[in-house]
C-alpha cells in the first residue's frame, strides 16, 4: 500500500490491484468503497441467466459506495479488467461525510439509493423514518408550508408531473400503483420526491387514509439541501438523479471533489 496526497496535504491510502480481482461482490456486506485512480473495471449484475455486464468504469469512478450509504448489501459485482490503482474509502469515512449533511439532504440521499436498488430489483434494508429531524432553524432545511389534507385527498395520481414532495407530520397515506396498494406511509416519511428530482411522471397514486398534516417541500428546497452536502456526496447525488432520469449506468464521480471532502 502506498499513499496519495490530497490537495491539502494529508495522505490517503492507495492500493495496487491486479487484473481479474473482485473489488466488490454482489450480495455481500460492504466495508469500504473504492475511488479509482487508474485502470478499467466492469460492473456485473447477477441474474437468473448468469452475470450481466452493466458497463465499465475507469479513472475517477467511485464503486461500492451504496452499501456504505444505506448499510445494505452490495448491489453489483465489480471486477478489475486491468491492473487498477484505487484509494480505499472506509465505512467510517462515509458515515462522517453523511453526518455532515443536514437531515433533508441525508434523507434525500437515502431515497435515491433505495430507488436505484428498486430499479434493479435488488433487496434494500428497512428504511428508517427520517422526517422528525428535517425541520430546523437553518433556512435551507426549514419547511414552512404545512397543510391539513382531508380523508380521501389525492396528493397526485400515477402519471402526473411532479411539482412537490410531502413530509407527513401526522396521519397516513396509501401508495397505489395500477390500482394495487404498494404500502402505507405514516409520520416522518417523505413521498413524491423522486418524480420531482428526476423530472419524470409520478410512478404511483397517493391518497390520504385519514386527515393528514403534511409539510410541502418544493424543488428549490431540495436543490438547496443538495448544495449543503460534502462535495463527494453532492456528486453522487447528482449522478443518482441523472441515472434515475435517463436509465443509464452512471458511476463516475470527481476524484478531486472526493479528496477535498474526506474528513
């Protein structure tokens, strides 16, 4: 192991990885991510017909980070096609970075990771209610538009354009797709954020099951929350949004931003 210098001087551990090495194996627990300095890797997704190549990545890509962001299992397998040099990013590093996010930004990042796992049909860890800490005295995190919605109110319907997201303060809502109920959400949950961020139609219909108080979160509030993130998480958030918007595999992130963001 050698060390790579950051722009501010501290050393970051770098590893030399031989070709054909598996850096990440789908379905396993994750303890680190990799910031690729040089070399080429392939990303594989296991399926009933065997592994399927999703794409290749190279310098400046970050791989293996999703399992560190949501404490879930590895979402794909990553194998070195050539000799690779990579910086090792520990779980503690990602926890420290996430700890620097305001609650709304952290919740948003968790929502995006969960949506990507769903898009590939992958299991995801049980989600924690994240709304309780979102209100704060900081202007970028305060949600001021609180409303009471009556029983049976339709917040939006499947196929509608996304104009706002909703944070449930009290009450509950039913999430329905093609007439079937997908689940019930209660206090502390946010819904409607993915269509808003990814500029895509609503994937489901949401209806109030009882009188429900929600705070309305506009798109500009999410944009402000993203700007408060450490650079590496801000880059990943934008990559995840673009991936969900266009359906493409987009893994690279800025290595310079990553170095600057390390605690």
